[in-house]
C-alpha cells in the first residue's frame, strides 16, 4: 500500500508505503539506508503479518517519489515522521533505522519522545563531531572520500556522486558491484542470497530513479550538526553492529551507547554491515513490545553488550 502525504509545512510530498498487518498491526517505522528507498530491503510479508507488525516506510526527501529538501538536517526527519503518523492516525509507534537510517531513527527517539515507544539502530553512524571518536577509523576509502568532500560543500559532493548515481540509474546492479571489493566474506555471503541481492538492486534503482539528491543530502546531513543530542534520548534504545563493518565502523555504536542513557548495545563478532538485514526480523518482537525484556531476545551470537550511562561503557572487542 503506497500513497503520498504532505509534510507539515505543506511544501513537500513524501511517498509512503505500508507492509504486513496494515489493519490493526503494531506500527513500526523502518528508516532506510543511504542510498535507499521505501521498498527495501524488507522483512518478509508473512513474518510481518504473523508478528502483527504494521511496517511503515517512506522515501526520505530527494529519494524515490519524495520531494527534495535541500539543506535538511538529520533532525528534520522528525517533522516528516510526525506528519506521516498524523495522516495515518498513529498515536504511538516504534522506530528502527538501518545504516544511514540509524541517525534518523535516533532523531525520532530524541525529538518525538511522546510518540516513540522504542528505537533500534542497525549499523548506524555517530555524529561527525562526536567527542573522543576517530570518526573515520576503520572506514572504507570510498566512504572517507565521500564524507571528506561533503565538508567542501554541496556542489562538490554532488559532482562527486553524480557519475556513480548515473551509472546506477542505467544499471542498478552497478552499486552492488562497486561495493563488492570492500565487502567482507560475511557480507559477500549475505549478497550471495539472490533474494537479498534483488531487493538491494531494486532499492537502489528506486532511490536514484529521479536524481541523486537524496544521497547528496544524506551525506551532507551526516557531515553537519544533527540538530539534536543523542544524550537527550529517553526511550528504550537498542544498537546492533557487526564487528567487521567497514562502511559504518562499530566504534560509532559504542560511542552512541556510552552517551544514550537508555541504550543497550551488541557488537557481534564475525559479521559485518549487510548482516543487519538478517538481524532486523529478530528485533521486531522487541520493538512492538511483544516481550518485556530490556533488550531483544534470541540474538545468541551477540558478544558485546553495554548499558550506556546506566553502567559501564561498552567493552572493547
């Protein structure tokens, strides 16, 4: 089910989709990666319906069918999510963000505490100015170049990304192929799944169907002040990261967990960035409050956990 919704200021349109148990299900917003779109990758429809999850996705401004919002900050997503929730008649909901969607999920948790019940972040990023964090340490060269150029300005970043975006628009599998050399063996195993590979290709195609504007604006937003402090988050928050991730290093989740008072963190050995696609289904019961545990159950391979400010800082690998 897909429709277009006006933003609160009435200036832009957002393209929104709903999946799973749309009528009467527990609402969960899934905030896509960078680049990404509302169409995926997603948990299977049967699983969503069986768990009673009403999954809500939308194209961030500049992606897919959503109007661009040049100069947007990470925190601006909260107004868009509020507008969607009001249109759908939602009083409370959970949020989860994957990769580039992670900072946006944290924005909702920080700025919409009266609406958000629980928040989860998979392989997310910390703020660029994170005190005491070497932001680029362990990051792949392509991402370092992208975020370094972002500091030079919008025009420079657009010129850097447009050639790749054009190739992806012509042949969406191009981005998967470009990423392949940087993938760990675990990420390559995930990519070998033809279903996941197809979802990623379709996702990139939709994300860049009109322009690379969303991708450019995401990178600019990650490289600028977010417009909120993660330390202000008061709702239960769960962070998951693959220890071998080179696209968003696990030190980012450790930094966040040490500063969000309500956070729990898992850094899982032997897996990397795209393993998050396999973790999301395990998080859904916790997100909708199907159990009262302080953290998701069933992640038996998790090895590093820390309670944020309420206890010790996360243990090193």
